[in-house]
């Protein structure tokens, strides 16, 4: 491999897959110039006070934007809408109710998953059992929840296992298996009755978070993260390959 | 204004829940792109207005890069307005010119091994603000908005390879400026 500054930056940014990262690291080990570049740019990143470089939006601007998208639903307008549609047949009304109720239940499950994800990001809430060892995390759930969640170490594939936690979704206990990709946390919730429709992962966007949901070995699995869509789908694919024994692990 | 009149309240609530947490991110990018707090506020407000209007067409993916892409478009319109009103060369043109003038070759190809000394945040902000626009926006999206290469590529509408070379160049320029700033003190 020859000197390539662009790849050095990709290495510093943790944007290379394992194979390329090894190749670049091997080159750096034997190239004084590139080794110096790595030190120089790691130093730049460390010197940048990234957090202090952010700006905070003025309160007046926030208030103006909140007026753009008003917070309160106008219930009177909604009611008026229903009343003008008074001629709907009882049958149609009944089926509408059914759809609304089902939708409502699913929204509640996903809403709980997002809330649990957000809570987990607060200080010291991420894991009850912090460990990158699947043989430590999996037995921890024994006796705490009446199911055996799949706990799979994907560290070698770019998703670091950081531990497990007991959480609650839809009023019932759920196992949360926690992974990290760069600065992004993935909460993998495992329980029964989380509304997965098939063994094929379905991607949804809820409150701006990517949510991947599928059925794995009779259990419903919901992965929540602020990770981009492609990488969350990659996570799902690697998890499934390992869980179903088709991976090369 | 609302995407769907019948669904006004629900959509507005979903939009608020999804988009408002990123207000500081959007405002930060606007400050670095426009280098003026009043213009930045106007651009952010316009960005959220457009985002809300098009929220119905937003399909999947994290919302942060989507919002930042809209903000960037608003800022480009602002560049165009500035250049039309005051004979100011647009930042994009300047970037193109700077590239063609060989600024690429000017910076040292292998930086000195000196360790960077601490500079206060206000000084670092100024050094970043002085970078040519194309490099500045990529650097800010990566270092301050914390986007991945793929997300930056989506925001600026360029291939990942372009993101990588602009980031490498942007960091080289920033490091050079940083060392020059240290010497002046």
C-alpha cells in the first residue's frame, strides 16, 4: 500500500472496515511520514474543543420555531370533523375504531422503546451489567426475566457489545442488550409481543430514531438507535446471520 | 402551511418531537456557514418552515442529516442573495477559485510533528470560520455535528470520496492556521 492521506483520515475517524483498517495500520507501522500524519491529526482532533465549538440557539428563535409547528392539537376542529361525518355507517365506524386501537397499541410499544432508549443514554443508565463478554451478559438475565434473549458479540464486525439491562416496554419486562457503533448506542430490546410481523427486519422511523423490528427464535426484537439507516440495517443483518448460524463466526 | 389539514395536530407533534432536538445542531451549522448571527437565525427559521412543510415526504433515516441538508440549501440561497445585492462573490465561487488557484499545493504535504497548544474556543471558532467554505462545511459536519462520511455526503450532495478529500484538506488547513496562530502569540 502506498501513502494515502485520505485513508489516514478515514482511519482516525473510524470509518474503515476491519480489513482496510488493518491494511492502513500495517502501512503506517512501516512509514514514518504516515505515522507522523496520524499523530498530527489525532492531536488536532484532541485539541479541538468540539463541545465548546457548538452554538446554542437563542430562546427567541426556539420560540419562533415552536410557533411554526404548534404543540397542541386543536381538539374542537377534530370533533367538528367527526360530527360532519355523522352519516358513517356503524360498520364503517367499528372498523375505523379497530384500526385506531391497533395502531395505538403499536405506537405505544414503539413510543416505550424510544423512551427506554432515551433514558438509557442518561448518565449511568445504559447497562445494569456492563460487559463486552456475551457469556457474562447472557446468564445475567437468568432469573431476572422469563426468557433467554439472544446475546451475540459483534465486536469483530464493528458493533461493540457493551452490556445488558432490564427495561420495561408496554408495561412488561424486556431484555435490553446494548451495542455501540462509534458514538452511537444501539438498544436491542427483546421480549414477547412487541409487534414484530416477520423474521425479516422492518425499518421504521419513530420520533427521528431508526427502529428495526423482527422476530428471532420466537421472540420479538426491536433495535433502536440514532445510527443511520444503512448501518442499523447492517447491524440487523449481522446479528441475524450470527443468531441463525449462517455467519462465518 | 400544514402538510395535511386533517392531521395538523398529530403531524405537528411528531415534527416537534423529531426535529426540535436538533435545533442547536442546525443553528451551529448556520453560524459557521453564514458567519453572522442574524442571518443564521433567519436561515434556521426558514429551514424549519421548509422541513415542516415537507415533513410528509420525509421517509426514513435519521432526521439530523435531512434537516442539515435543508439548512444548507437555505444558506446557499442566502449566498446567492448576498452576491446579487452587494457585489459580493459567492462563497461557492470563492471555493472553486481557491481550489483552481492551487491552494491545494500550498499547504505543507507533511505536517511538522509539533503538538498543538491549547487555544480558547473563540479563537478556534474564528480559525474554522476563516476556512474556505467547501472545507469549512465538511469539517463542521464531521467534527461538530458528528455526522458519518455517508451522512455528510448526503447533506452536501457529493460522493463520499469528495467528503474524504475535503475533510483531509480542511484539517490540513486548520492545523496550519492553528500553528500560525500559536506563533503570533
